[in-house]
C-alpha cells in the first residue's frame, strides 16, 4: 500500500498520469540500485557529463558527500550556474524521502530534509560510479526505518583513519545513516582521553594476540605487541567526514564489563588488588569495573570528553556480558547491594547503568545498551539493542522503550557467510546473504501499537578474526547490501531474485575497484538427505541460473557434466560438486561419505533444532557425512539451545548393532557445551523403550567429542539416543546464566 501511495505522490510531483503507475511498477528493477527504489520512470540517457553544484554554502555538505569519497565516478564541480538544484517535495513526506528528476541537462533533488538529500546523493553516486553515466527520468524512494545502522569493532583489531572513512563510504553507498563505533574493549582502548593519559599509553596496547581460533587446543599466540588509538583530532575528522555523508556516529564506551584494558591502566577501578593486563585472546573476562565513587568519577570524566567529540544524541554504554564473579567476591559490592536495597548482582548492574544514564542524560544525551541492560530493571530512558535474539526487543518495546533490532540470527556479519571449506576463519555460526535479506525487524509477536518503538536494525561486525581491512570488506559488503534493502523496503516489496541480480552487478563493480568483496555467485551448497529404506542422496536445490553441475566421485575421477538428480550416494569415499557457467568455474564443494547402518533408517527428533542451526533437518544426523571440526554452522551440525537431543531411529528391518558413535561440538567460549549425559534405548514395538547403556560427565580434549558406545548381541528395529543438555551456564563462565547450546553431528550406527 505504501508503494502505491508513494508512487501517486511522485506522479503528482512530475505531472505523470494515473496510468503510469503500472509502468512504474514494472520498471522498478532497472538500474541495479541497492536498495531498490520505490519508483523508477526512465526515458533514455541524460546528456550530462558533469554535476555542477551551487557555490552557495548550503550545498557544501552535499558536494562534500561526493567529493570526499574513496568511490569516484561522475566529475563534479561548483559554479554560480549549477545544473543540480534542490527543492522541497510538493506533498507532505516523512524523513528521508527523496525524488530525483534527471533531465537531459539538469538534475533536481526533491526532499524535505537533509536525510532525503543525502539519500539522493547516495543514489546518484551509485548510478554514475557503476555505469559512468546518468539515466534520464524520475527515481524516488523512502526508507522504511529511521535507524539504519552498521557497527564496527575497532578494539579487537585496529583500523586506520582512512580505513574507517572507507567503511563510512560503504555505509553511504548503501543508504545507512548510523555508524556504531565500538571503541573500548578488554583487548584495547581506542580513543584518546586527555585527562587519563594511561588509556593511550597502556590500555591501547596488548602484549600479544591469539593465533587461530579461540577454541583451538592448545591456544597459540604471536608474541607481538599490538595496539593503537585515535587522537581526539582524528575522531573529530572521522565524525566530520561522516556528517558530510549524513551519517550519525554513535560511540560505544563499554561498561561495566569488557573493561579489562581500562583496568590495566587504572587498576584501582577494579574490585581486586592485583595487576590487570589487556586481554590477549577473545572472550569474556571476570574483571569488570567496581561500582565505587572513584569508578563513577572516572567514567563521568571520560563521558565528558566523549560527549564533546560526538554530536550524536546517543552514547552507547554496552552493558553486555558483564560477569558478576568479581562483584560476588567483593565485600564492597555486597555492602552496596545491601545499602541500596538491591536484590542481587543483576540489581547492582542495573544500579550501575541507571547512575551512568542519569549523568549522560544531564548532558543532553541518551543511552543505548545491549539487551542485558534489561536485567535487574531497565534504565528509564534507555534504548535497547536486542542482540541475543528478538525477545529482549519485544520486552523493551512492550515496556514502551525504543529498540534497535540486531539479533545474531540475521545481523551478525562476523559469522560465516558460506559453508564452503575455503571461507576465511570466522567466529562461527552461519549467516548467508539470503538469510539477511529475509529479515523483518518488526517481530510478528509484537502488538501493532508497539511497532513504533522498533526504530530499525543494525548489522554488527565484530573483528576478533578480521586482522586487516581486506577481511572487513570480505565479511561485510554483500550482507550490508542485503540489510540495506531490509531497512528501506517493506517485506511485501522485497524480491530476492531481483536483489540477487542487482548484487551481481555490485560485486563486479567492487572487484573493478580492487575491493575484497565476497563472491559466492557460483557457489553451490549440496545437501545430503536420507530416504527411508533407500539411503542418502544429494539435493542441489536451486543453483546459479544458467550454470551446469559437474562432479567427481570415487568411481568418476574426472569432472563430469552428467549430474543426475537425485544423485544417490552408494560408495564410500570423496565426492565433489561445482557449478560452471561459460568459462567461469565455481568453487568445488567436497564431501566425504561413509555409509553405516543408520543411513537407511528414518530419524525423528522430539525437539527441533534452533532455526539458525537446523542443518538439513534430521538427515544431518544419519546421512553419512561428518561435520567439520572448524565450525558448527552449515549443513551437518544441529544446534539445540537449552533443549535435549532425543533422536528416534527406525530401521527398515530388525538390525544387528555393534556400536553407536555420536559426535558433539565443544566450544564453551561460544556457549556450546557437551551433554551432561547420553543414554541409549531400544524398543521392540516403537512405543515402550528400555535403557541399554548410559554415559555421564561427558568430556572432550578438543573441539569435538566422539562418543562411542559398544554393544553385544543387540538386535532391534527401534533405537533412541538421548543427550541431556548441559543446562544453564555456570557462574564465572562466558554467558553465565544463559541456556547452553548442544551441537550434535552424525549418529553412526555399525
């Protein structure tokens, strides 16, 4: 409905007739613009070879938006006789709406506010940088959400001023208006605070850095001092650069947790009399600020300097992953809890957040915090950033607090974006471009009258495994493009196939600029499913349009073009599949198949896995494919959040079984725990089961536990495997108090 109303509005602006609406809708997909506009009406190519802005001061910021950029295109200049002019829309509009009227020799931007004008500049930049010319016609669009954000963590790894500016160029290119700048962490403090010079001298550096993944056993380090910080002049420069692109920079100063680097410089702010050092590995640490008057004075002084540097109405104060161990063991903290009449340490965190909010509010600013700030009672004026799912956002919105949605399931761009074996190291998980594109920031469970509290959404880029800016570009660009369309267009306007076609042109464009953009256009993701009584087969789903499939197998050593679907797996060994289009060859997708008695069984799950870790469904557990030990996302691992695994296997006939081998992932840093207990049952009738064997206190030395249970004289048609979830994560561990994840791979029956 919004689309039709908006087109009618645009038609009135450009004096087009009612019957042009249908034509406008049909031409929406042209030009490969991302986010796709609401309205396009083209009538050829413009004859413009240069955009000429007015010399009037009011045009400065819009000229700078295009002039100060790593992305160049059409020539631009300034003159007393401009060919680019600005006017107001003739009909009422809300923030960010714009219309571009591009003629043969001039361009008119119609918008009622700065945001709309910057959005128009963004689309002009896309048009002329990607094609080298401008079309003639009318283009118009309006954002769905007022908050369209991207985040960058510069504390785990540090990026230069020029690289941060390039990141801002990407945000501008895709119509974002908020930059969440994560400046402080356990591993480094990245902003100059003049009153506390040790933050630059000590807290900005760590002794060395973890090599490989956090879950590697043993962990290894590079032995090299690492760090850096932005001077206040550099911060002002970056903030001004962002402002010239219509982007609001929101700084994040973490508290009370993720503060180990600050404590390394000022140990008196901690709860223990000891030496603190900036963290050299990733994760969550027990060392957090102690809520003393000295700590609050320190943080207030820090905020005073931060507030002078950032015009944003928001200050992000973190509030996430703050272990309470140090507070539980501190007499001062326990006395403070009693004195203030607080319930527990969660109440103390709420006290901490509320004190800081009151101070920040007194300076004319508002706070944003991660959804943990809900625990113990929400600060009165806080905006909540919902990351651990959508529940925190729903709770906050129902309490009439504003919310920014950024759940791990759809908005964490540090997750793997492809299941391919050659993907660069990432923290874990799996988040494809398609899944990002499918996101709707307004939860279906939220009452309509509360929708107004969902300000928008944000993509987060944590950088533990991104040591260079090339890594940043690879992880963020295509998913940033997908989220931009989520934030600009209503869910009924989106079309993934059209977006994918446009994205292909964007990938080619970024490659032409030597930008390290991810390119998965010829990737395929074969899924191995099982059919009762027949065994495993490969399902290729939808593969790249116009491509043909090729394979190698244990009995076909050279690439063959004769892939027949379904492709049955009958022989143990190595298989590989790829898509080929013309002279382009996609990356190969290998798998190693090992047949076992369970591959022909029917496997039923009592508890479904979590949506984001659903693999290929129950077939992930009996398809003869072993999941990778490097990552737990993808097709082969199933993840259960707080639930038990209860898998019932029904064999085609009475089957003699000598052993059962079950694989579990073990990564406590990602809240993934081995089961407390595994138990095997059998049944004669599929209704009444008896316990055969059990194993308690499951342990593993590495990231994967292979639990093998042997049997003697076991013949059955019905078998059940039950693995009891670890339960709540204990105190002092990362994610304490949250439900543990249980990740399971193959249940091999021999």
